[in-house]
């Protein structure tokens, strides 16, 4: 019973990861903005309403704080991109298994050619991961079909193919989960940055439009707000796009490996049962 309950508990935690991670990251972004970027030591005279200190890390943090109220939102989006990228990296890496996928497929082909399905199943147990799980399910059905006598060859092949499809349907969605969040970061970050840029430019032009001499502090703060929001948003969007493409490429490679292994299993069975 414990062996069955543990995977279910792990699966439940994975399903709920996004639901509790997003609020925590939003709160973290706000806390970073208030207590790290807005630390009085980052500003002249210890006043967050003043200019950032002239140099050092505090200068950069102070400039980011001057980006305005949109900055904590962008910080939260950056944290989401990083967090979900790490989560996908770990999940997809685990799905690929312990060894090289191409080598694994060749070993499976060799064991089946030697008519040793038991060794092929043992190889899956060593490899682990989603690819090995799918191949193992097909191999178990392969071994079962070798002993079945009330089905013809085509029906047996169809049964193996169906087992492959069902196992793939169960495994692949877990690889693609949360990718939509990373893809969303790519577009939302740019839009939020644009909003911050517009607000900053409004503030800058308001400083220029005051009667008498222009408010140099207000002008500087407005321009800083516009540029900082632009930099954060575009930077996060670039990271999200890159990571999304990296992960989709990895998933495509896993899918190709599964298709290659499945084709080998079906073809080997067809050749041995002519």
C-alpha cells in the first residue's frame, strides 16, 4: 500500500506546484522591492525619496527601486520564469532517465533481437524515467502477446501499439505541464514593462510641464522608471522565450526516442511472428 500511496502523493504535489508557487513568488517580489531595493542604505541621506547612492551595488538597487510600483510585479514575473524553468529542467531531466537515450534504445533493440524480452525489461528498470516507463509497458505487453494463442498476428501488434499509445498519453502531459506559464511570461512581461514605461514617461513629461523651471528630480525619476521597467520586462521575456524553446526541443527529442523505441518493438515482434 505504501508503494502505491507515495507516487500519488508526489503527483498531487506536482499538480499543486503552480497554485502555491505563484502567490509565494508574487509576495517575494513585493518583499524584495520594499526591503531590498528600497533599503535606505541604497539612497543618499538614507531617504528612499532621494537619489540612489553614486556607485556600488546600492546604486543599482536604488535605480531599480526608482522604477516605480510596476517593478515588484516584474520582479515576480522574473522569479516565476526562473522557478518554473528550474522545475521543468529537473522534471524533463528525470524523464530522460539515467543513461543516454540513444544507447538505451540500441540496448532494447539488441535484447529483442536476441529474443530476450526479460533483459530488455531489466534495462528499462535501470534507465528509469518517462521513456523507460513507456518502453517497459510496451515490453510487458510484448511478452504477454508472445504467450497468447487466441489472437492473430495483427491483433497482437495492435495490442502492443495500443499499450504504447496509452503509456505515452499518461507520461507526456507531465513533461509539457507548466510550459504554458513560461510561454505566458514571454508575452506578459513585455506588456507589463510597456505599462511601466508609459507610466514613467507620463511622470517625466509631467515634470517638464510644471510652471517655471522643470522639476529635474521628477524628470530623472520618470525617465528611470520608464527605462528600468523596459529593461526588466524585455530581459525576462528573452529568458522565457529561450527556456521555452529549450524545453520544447528536449520534449521533442524524448518523443522521437519513444517513437523510435516503439517502432523497434513493433517491428521486431512482426518479424519474429511471421
